[in-house]
C-alpha cells in the first residue's frame, strides 16, 4: 500500500485549495493510474429516467467506496454508528423500530424510512429538508442525536488514517487528500443504485405473470375511488414525491412536518409520501412509526382520518371512512404485498 501511495504522490502536479467545507486540503493528480469505470444506471424498463447529477456520475469505484462508507462507523463521533445502523438491507434499507437510537442511546423523533429508489427523488427526508442525496449525507453525521461527529474535519482525519481509504478515494475520484464532498458523493452513488423494480407488480405490468384473484381485487380497490391509494402512490415509484397531510392527527400537530422547513402555514402536518415498494418489510409505518402492521394502516384510512385546516383534498373520505369490508382489507393488503422485491439491485449485482 505504501509503495502505491508513493507512486501516486510522485505524479502530483497540483496542491490546490481547500474543499467547500474547508476541512482538508485537496491534492489533485494527473490521470496516471486513475481510470474510473463508468457504469450504466440499472433502470427498470417501466421506470422513467433517474436524477443523476452531472458532477457525480456513477462509477464502479465510487459505488464500492460508497458501500464501504455506508457501513462505516468511523463517520460517527464514538465510532459505533453507521448509515446502515438505521437503514438495514434486511428491512429494505429501513429500520424495524419506531424511532432510531443514535449517539449515546439518544432516541430520534421520526421513523427511518426505506432508502430504495432514491434516484427518482428530488426531495429527501420526511420534511424535504434535503434536495439531493449529496446534500442529505451531510445531515446525520454531525447531528447530535444521530451520529454526533464534532465536525467533518475529525471524520476526514479518521478516514485518512485508515489503511484502505486513501487509495479507495484515489480510485473513485482521483484525489488522495479527500474532503467531505467526496464522502457525500460516494455514499450518494451507492444509495442511487439501491433499486427495486422487479416485484410481482412489475412483472404483472410487463405482462409476464398474472395476479391472484385476491390481489386483482385489491388492485381494483387501490386504483379506484374505493381505496383512493393511487393518487399519492402511483406506479411505478409508488410515491408522488410530494407532501401531504393524510389526516393522522387533529390540530395542533405534535410534529408540524414540512412547515418546519418552509414556514408556510399550509404546510403544517404535511410529510413526504413514502414509497410503498417493499412495504411488507418496512414496518413500522408513518413518519412517527405509530402503526406496526399493514392492517393498522388500512384501518386508519378506513375510518377516515382526522379533519384539519391542512388535510389533503385527496382525502375525500375524511371523517367518513372508506367502509371497506374485511375481505376488501385482506385483498388490499395482498395487493400491497405484490410490491415486495427480494432482488433489490445494489453493489454485488451491479459491480461484479
């Protein structure tokens, strides 16, 4: 490893500037021994084009680095917490507890949602506080309730002192004295290729399989005024990437959601629509994880929800309920389970 680094350092032609975070000097090199492998995004056939920024194209080296950083506890203040601590592959990159446990056993106040198919998102987090994956990565690392690193300079120093990271960053970005923006770019590349697009519903849409009678009845409820699910959870993303108050609570709201970001009164109680992909594996549900089962979720909409000044007009049955029968509820849940995808495309399938 030392001989490789010495060879790289010997090719140095620029010692240039500081990163935008001003956390470490960036040393750029010639393209000697820097040859990233650019990859084609694994877009499912029924999906639109993803949001991939021009300044962070997907490469094999970037994904490998991003996957390692995603599981890296050195990003946290006490070296115990990683991104994967709250976004486990086992639960479709979400977490089975209502709230996440962060630094020093501190408990958060919102549920860790699934991070599948984020390449099609332009607003992130329940309240839309981030506009890109690159931006979102910065939030939890220094958040005192989550990973609680004192600052990015400390994080970068720990990564630089690791025996593997300097060369991995060189392979991915052509810099050896990397900074926080390179960390965010690498993790963003990895998260973008966590793609779910081959569930039973996708195979049905491609006319490859048929649905069972119960699943088909559930689809009719989902896609009609009876269930009215399709407005906020349209195929193929199964989210409209917008913010809604779905009648969870009456006013005043204990969590004002999107309003905390925009300051707009009409945004009180609104949260981004989560994707229903792999919904079978991502309990508990809602921004605060209040519902443990799909049955509880269906029952919330079936009773009608709570009216308020900002409740979404798409909640046409507010205060009245859907009046679904027991069979209707069972059929609807069976249809929701056709969104389950056990073959999520990510690192191994994409880089081998």
